[in-house]
């Protein structure tokens, strides 16, 4: 969970602002020229990750040593960029013409750079059939536009599941939380009426979690069309806006969903005031430390989905800046990092999920065995293993629900701001939806014509 929160913060810093535009311009136009570009120096492959050191030092150093052994004459220089300085360091590297050859980024920011010509189209350097090793929907998330360039190789993933307070469920008359969004209103009403608590918390704070935007897609809403214009002002969009505004106006959502972010959901769940929360498996470990009484009555369940049964997945990618003079080598190294054995090892250490199909199958089998034998490991650890298995199984029908398109944070801000107005009763939900579509289309025309 911490890894994905880190990536969410990265998008907030660079995903849609002028810094991203400047960075893309530098990536697209600067070649690695001048002193220090002789043949010997050119054989140093610069690889950047985000916040993986020092915890994963041994893992990455061993992989790098193994790859260097297979590729004589090539040396990997690994740099892990601290969160607090990622913007400054990346910008400085670009304009010093020393941008890395391979970078660990998330899809929205990578897509923003790709749209400005800052990233290499990997189709030219990947071997035929490279995509076959990865989950198809995850590989597709690294593609720019319909049938466009492949700008990313997927690395590791996380998928949220539902953690539910069994005591509150029982008091509300349920043995399990709802499986789909159409079941939520009745559940939320039962929880509120019979327990005095709330069923769930989904923030509408514009710069926080994208979870609510993802729920719109699960409810059948198409966000944008092929021209980057609003497609969400539709019957499905009207139903979704009415769904959330109605829940709020009926008092079935905590009042602070319009003013506080995802962190508040965690606080409410830990205090016993929330029946369920969407989160990652490791939440259980933190809960066992911070609120052991709530942890004792918590159980993991499959994530909430819509009619298509699709879950959301968060992806971390590997991309090659266009200025790299070792593009083919960087792509080979990325494929090595993300092959089955190496992804499986990282998934087990970092408690994330692999994008490699072979690794995911092996991880599922391992977790299923651990879950079946879990009684010997203790009830709480068995629960964590079960949660991890549910998270891995969610990938069978998971994709990046919110397209990794430029301007996605602006889209979220526009939609959330207008939905807030509807929830607060300042405007009808249909009018709020229309206003959101009009505002996005003005932005889209100004940006893309």
C-alpha cells in the first residue's frame, strides 16, 4: 500500500503541470552529447527507481550483478530517488542531458511524457512476442492511444480488496459486504439504520484518491472519447452521479467525504465507525498494530465491482526516455527485471503482485497453499495470506480503469468538484454532470484543439 501511495504522490507532483511539460520537452529534444559520451561511458546503463532503497538493496544488486554477468561490457548504475526530491532530480538530469536510460514511473505520468514525445516507442526495440509474458490488460495500459506506441513495460502491481468489520456486518443483517455497486445503497441504509455507523467512505476531494473515478467506470461510464472529449455525460454517467449524490444527501456517507481524503477512511475504520474499506492486504498488519480489537473482527473479501465484474489495478512501469543511447539494452534489462522468476521474488519480498503471467500463477499457488495451511502460522497471519490471495485473484478480471491519458488529474478535479456540488445540494446531479462535461471539453479543446 505504501508503494502505491508513493506513486500517487508522484502523479500529484508531476502528472499534469508545467514541470511535466518541461521535462517532456527535455526528454524529447536532448541527446546525450558532449563530454563523457565516448564508447566506454556509453556502456553505463543508468537505471532509476523510486523509494525502493534501502529495503530492496540486496534484491536489486543481485539482479543487476546477474544481468551484468550475462551482458559483458555493460554496467548498470542504479539510482534510487527519494520521494521528496524526485521532481528536482529528474528535471536536473534531463536538462543536464544525463536522463536515465530506464526509469520506474506510473502510467499517468509516463503517458503524459509519451504524449509529448519524451519516451521511446518500445515496439522498435522489443523482441517479437514480448507482450505474451504479461497480463494482457496490464500490458495494454502501457500503450499510448488506440493502437499507438508501447511506451512502457509493466513491473509490479497492487489491487485493492474489501476489508470488512464482521461485527458491524452481522448487526446490519449481512454475512458479507456487497459484491457490486448496485447492492451498496441497501447495504449502506441497513448499516446506518441498525448500527449508527457508516457502510463505506469514498472521498470526493479533487486531489486525493481516484477511487471514485474508478467506480464510475465500473458503473459503465466511459470517461473520454477518442478525441479526448467528455464521454461521461451519458445515461450511465447520469445514473452514477445520481448514485453518489443520493447516498450523500440521504446521510448514508460520512459528511467529510467532501472535505477529507482516503486517510480519513482508514481512521474511521480503525475506530470502528466504518463497516468496510477498500485497501491492500498489508492493511491487516497495520490494523493488528494500531487497532487490534478491530483487526480481530476484520475479514478480507473480493473487491466491489460493477456489472462487468472488473476490478481496478494500480501499475508501476518501466520506461525508456527517448534521449537514451542504450535504448535496446535498457529494454532488455527491463525484460530481465520483469521476467517470471525475478518478478516472483520481488512480489514475495515487497508483498506486491507481478504483471508477469507465469509469476502470478506461481504466486497464486503459493498463497493458496499458505492459506490452506494457515492455521499453523497463527490466525492473523493466515488472514493476511488469505487477503493476499484474494488480491492476486482479483487480477483475473482487472485492468487500469481510469485510462493513463494526459490531463487525467485535471479530469478528476473537474468531475469531483462538480459532484461535490451535487452532493451538497447546490445543483441537481444532472446539471453537475453537464457542467463537468462542459468544463472538461473547454480544457480539452485548449490543450488538444
